[in-house]
């Protein structure tokens, strides 16, 4: 109640200042508009207090302030959670980049090893095929030489047979056969 009286006195000050120069009606008279306005204002404030409007306003404002505090706390929690998630993603990104680097390096090393191995195997295959080809060439050359010798021997035997057959008599032929038989017998015994 003291509060209302102080508030009324505070507001009454401007009401006195607004008075005109005629002092026709005393201040505490119902004919003085300033006094009537003051009474009406105090009555209005009293009705508001009687019905608990300041408490309701305070309650609404406190509720609103609590809701705002709660929203701010939720926003801070969400921000902290988002920051933690962002930090987690940054750490995972760095981890993935490091892993990718290791994978790429490992792949390069494996590719280099595979390339070296393939080169070595290719060299071995070429060497084997070259050796096989050289062996086949040598074998074919030996077979060709043998065929040429065999052909030369057949031609020589045939030619010798023709020459001997034309130049040798039957007696010479019998002597040659006897000599050959004797030579074979001496080698067999």
C-alpha cells in the first residue's frame, strides 16, 4: 500500500505542474481535473492490483523468461552437439584421408611389385621360348645335316655302285666279297 501511495505522489507531481495559473479550485476538490485524474489512475492501479494483474503479468513474463532460458539452453545444447558432430566429422575426414593415402600408397607399391613380377615372368617366358626356338633350330639343323649326309651317302653309294658295276668284273666282285667276309669274321672273333 505504501508503494501505491509513493507511486501516486510521484504521478501527482506532474499533475501540479500542469495546473494553470488560476487557482480557482483547491487541489483536493472534485472540481480539479488533476485531482480527479489522480483518483481515477489510483483506482485503476488498485483494480489491477486487486485482480492480481501484476502477478499475472509477472507470472507470464517469468514463464516467458523461463521458456526463453530453456530455448537458449536447448539451442546451446544443440550447438554443442553440432560442434561435437562437426569435430567428429572432421576427425573422420582426416582419418579417411590418411587411410586413402595409405591405400593409394599400398596400391602403388603392389602395382610396382606386380609390374616388376610381370616383367620378370615375361623375361623368363621370352628366354624359355628363345631357348626352345634355338633348340628347335639346332634340332632342325642337325636333322637337315643328317638328311643331307644320308642323301649324300645314298647318292655316293648309288654312284659308287654304278661305277663299280661298270668297271668291275665278276672275278673282282667275288674277291671283294671274300675279303669283306674275312674282315667281318676277324672283327666278330
